[in-house]
C-alpha cells in the first residue's frame, strides 16, 4: 500500500487533475484493463507514469473503486496545495539595500537540487558554468530525468557556441538534449531564446540569463522563481508536449 500511495503522489503531481479524474473513472468502470487505460494518456512520458501506478496497483490488492477514490482525493489535495504559489525575484547585477533578491545561479541550483523526478533546462547555450553542470550531474545520479533544450549552433563558426550540443553531452552524460525542429515549427529564421528551467511540474525559473559564466557573474540579469501553482505545471507540460509532437527533436 505504501508503494501505491507514493506512486499515486508522483502521478498526480505530474498529470493534470482532469486527466487523473478521467483515469479514475475509467478504472472504476473497466478494472485492470491496462491497455485501455494507457490509451488515455497523450504522451509516452505520461503513459510511463501511469504504468507505474498500474504496476503498484496490481501488487497492492486494492480494488478498482478504492484506486479511483485514492486518485481523485490525491489529485484534489495536490490541486489545492498547488494554488498556493510563491514567487521570488531573481537578479544578477548591482544590488541595493532596499530590495532583497536571489542570485540567478543560487536560484537555479536550488531548483536543480530540489528536483526528484524530471527536470527541463532551456537556454540558448550552456558554457562555462561548472557549478551548475556539477549540480545537474548530481541530479542525474539521484535518478532525475534531465532534458536540456539548446539552440542548434552546429553550423556556427563562433568558437564559443560551436557544437554546443556535443559539448553539453560530454559534460552531462545521460541527459536528453533537444533542439528546435524548424521544419515542423516553421521557425526556420528564428532562434531558441527561451531561458527557463522547471522541475517536477512544481518549480520554475523564468530568467533573461543564458547558462553562461558571464550571465551568472558579469551580466545584469533578471527573472522570477515560481513555486507551486499553474505556471510551473503548464511550462513543464508544454515542454513535454513539444517533445512528444517532435517540435523539439534530439540534437545531433
């Protein structure tokens, strides 16, 4: 039972409440027909999470009605707690005695250290950020699934940006690295400028800072760290969907 409760807790923290309620209703109707339930999930990642629930359910001896009740209650509680969002100003640059703000690097390391299951990191490029790279590798060792989105700089001649994906792949082994599929997205002349990191659908850092040494220490950068609420959940779900729809594709 403890394992089932833990898996349900992770499931409702990463799947929209409406989808959880649909799964609960269908489970009550059809019992343990796993294929029918898996078919309700929109992405491979979501299907994998549901399989974890079904596996723990099969081991628990819990009835379909009991599972449905557990899912609905857990989703409701998580939704209510998630409405209590906190926001912190994040800033790198000259400080004043009048406003307290977190440094960009500190906020990002907090987000990475707090990740338990999944983490997206998005930046134009990652360069000269040894502490952040080390923290990401520590998260990978804890079993966190790390996805990194970069600008495709494979054709540039600038030594700072050339072969960004291959360099990151070497420094953070095991991370999934994505770039924008411009043929699908229709952004052939555009660039990936989104600078956002999100962990477990719950904590999100929106910032002007790329993941470079200059952005962490020299530039003037501003952002906001959001914990709880709809925005982190929506950001994470949106990035998941971009991958599932092949708008973001694995970097070469």
